[in-house]
């Protein structure tokens, strides 16, 4: 008996590939879905992907203040570009309706790309 080729990237002779644009797919929350608030981000990257660390300043007491890192989101550069375009569109719409969002100079930092 001939062994079936199991490589998922090679279509089987009798299989049918159905593709749909991702915007047409239903949305479902993962069982481990979480919401995270953060007012600060840092970015790190490799040649293949980019990671965003979401953080929030916390002051348990006036003497105990620190930045709490709450989540790390990693995605491909392609996904990050699409995300950036969507975020830019949302920010532009918000500013058109409510006015420009001020950003303190100290919060503007360049991304250091891998060499």
C-alpha cells in the first residue's frame, strides 16, 4: 500500500482548498482572551517579527512607583504594518472629531532596528 503524503503544504490529489478573505470570517473570543490596559509601550524587533510590550505606571504608595509590564504582543512585520494603517486611520478619525491628541516630547522615541 502506498503511503499518503502528509505534508500540509502540499495539496492532496482529492482535496479542495477553500479560501476566504479574513474579514469575512466569524470572530470568536479565545477561552484565555484577556483585556489589558496600558499607557506605555516599548517595541523590540527581529528581522521576522516585531513585539510590543504594553505597560502602565503604578504607584502603590508615593515611595513605591514603577512601570508594570502587563502584556507582550508579537506579530509579523506584515501584520504590524496592517495594524499601523488601521491604527492611523482610527487616530485620524478621532482627531478629526475631537481635536489633536497632544504627545509629550519625552514620549517620542525612535525604534532601533536589528542589524
